[in-house]
């Protein structure tokens, strides 16, 4: 939908700057909520003891990535349950294993039909901050407006903002790796 459109825009800019990436659609995956059991702090093997879903595959790809983009439509004023389940578990497992996301680059992208973007953007941004990640700014917040599939393409300010954000990510990545 619309969130994917903005994430694809980010990826296209990054690829154009020589930075490869992939889109993982959580709508096609199952990630169950974290139980906060603490087993990841005991095992310290970058694994979650809950192995009956798609979490581990996604977490491993996140851990191996240099840049992490998170996108969510706004559902009743916040990020989707699938995404928050992923972030809770990734946060616990990542922290249990030496803060594996520390100093990675990234940022959130959010789309709503009318409202809720600011809260959801902050919700996702807080995850980046507590994971000790580096998030560049843009010309505005990384939000878009759209309900029907493809409608966000009419939000030219969102497209410009996302383009600028992705350009800043690429610039920062090159500076960090220089």
C-alpha cells in the first residue's frame, strides 16, 4: 500500500546512490508478541526462544544490515501490531547480545489516511533512539497521507521529504564508511 510506496521511494534513492537494500513485508510474515521471558539474556546467542514464527529470519537480516528503515501505516493512532511485536523482540534480543543495533543508521516512515502520523512516527523514532541508532533528519517529518492504495503518490510533499531523507541517509552512510 501507501507505506510500501514510500519505503520503495527510499530504497530507490539509496540504490541510486550505490546502497543496496531489500523490503521485508511484515504483512506476509508472522511475528508473535514478545513474552519478556528474558531467555535471550541468558543464552546470548542472538536467538529468541520463540522459534515458531518468522521473527528469527527477519531479526538476522536486521542485525546484518547497515541501514534499517521502518514503515507503518497508522492503525488506530499507532504502528501495526506486527511491527511493534517485531521491534519488541528485536529490541530484547539485540540488547541481550551487546546492543547489535548500536550506531546503525535508519529511520521511520509513516502513512495515515488523515491523522496519527506524529504519534506513530515518534513511537518508531523512540525505538531507534533506545537502540542507540543514528537517524538523520529531512525537510519535514517522514510522513505521508493516503488511504486508498497509491494515494500517497499524490502527496508531493511526502515524496519530497522521503527523497530528502533517503539522500541524507546515503550521505551519512558514505561519511560513516569513509
